[in-house]
């Protein structure tokens, strides 16, 4: 399996990252893409990937929560980072109107700059959208060629949003949210409308632990998700699609390999 999104530069992993990676390997995790969401975390993600070649990779971008910090200097830094072999995508970038930690105007400005940059570099794009579909979708519609190499990570939207994104050619990232008995019910119902070869799986660690109550006793940190739990997300996706879980492992792996050019 390939975990296409894990925040391994989060401070919660600082003391035991080596053990975290070993647990991942022992649980059939072949590769992990470490998410960059700021200048500092993107640089740290690259350093971590360079320390673990062919196992860890990185993205480089500015999360919409931090879009107020976007300027030409940050963009130049990301342009330099994306030239590194271990950096496989632009992002995390997008819009988050749920919390508006940064102004919507600055989020849009940062988002569009990332998309233009990704078009110039021909790199895939790692996207974030929360409660911002009505603005996010029209922006992506203006970049039809880019949509074919862009993924909406941690998708938790409704069926209309899912179909609209698929119609644009976007890929969809599925996290442990799909395992949640209550919150994930809608996602389990609608995800079967998405072709399995347009889906990839991710943990978004240390967030979105699948089956939180069931796994607490197995976690070294009870409130910290890790890449080794990815199999639970794969199983939930397999159940929703009525597929054998090994088929989901294979299909999502092959899609990730091709998409990120791993």
C-alpha cells in the first residue's frame, strides 16, 4: 500500500519517527508521501524524504490555513523545492472556508498561484477543499489539463461534489474518515460512484484515525494516527466497492505510482 498523505513532520512524531516508519513497513506500507503545508514543513518533509529514499517522498506547498503568509518569497521557496527529485507534488493547497484561519481573498490568491506554478512545472497537485466547493470548483474548471494530475485529498464532501470533481478529471483521496461509524456513513454510501482507479488512500496522520475506539489500545500514542493504520481505510473502501481488499491495495498502489511518478 502507498500512503499518499501523512503529516510526518508534525511535532507529535519528533521523538519516535524511526519507530513510526518501522511499524509502517511491518504493516505492508511500501511508500509514504509526506505532506508539506508551509515553508518549514515542506523543507522538513524534503529532508525526511532524502533520509529515507525510495520509501518517503514529499510535497511542497502552503495550506489554505496559512494563506495569509503567502508572498512572492514563499512562492520562490516552493519553486526551488519542487525541483528536488524527492518532491513529487505541489501542495498542500486549496481552500478552507470552514474555519477561515486565513482570509478567503488570500486563500484564493495563494491557491491560484500554486495552480499556475504547477502548470509551469508539470507536477501533480495535492489539493485541500473544505466547505468551499462553490469557489473551488470554478477555479479548478479553469485548469482542465491540470485536473488530470490533481487529487482532492481527504475527500469528505457529498455526492454532487464527488461527481463534479470526477467529471473534471480529478482524483480523490480517501482517509480513515470512511471508517467512522457516524461521520463516514455518507462517504461509504457515495464512494462507490467513483471508479476505483480514480481513488487513492491516505492516513493524514497524525489526524483522522480510523476506528478510533477499536485502535486506541494498539496505538503508542492514543490520539495520534500513524501510517500503519492505512489497511483499515483500504478495507473500508473495499467493502464499499464490494471488492477484495487485495484488489484495492493493488489498484490504489498502481494509481499512486503513476500519478506521482514514484
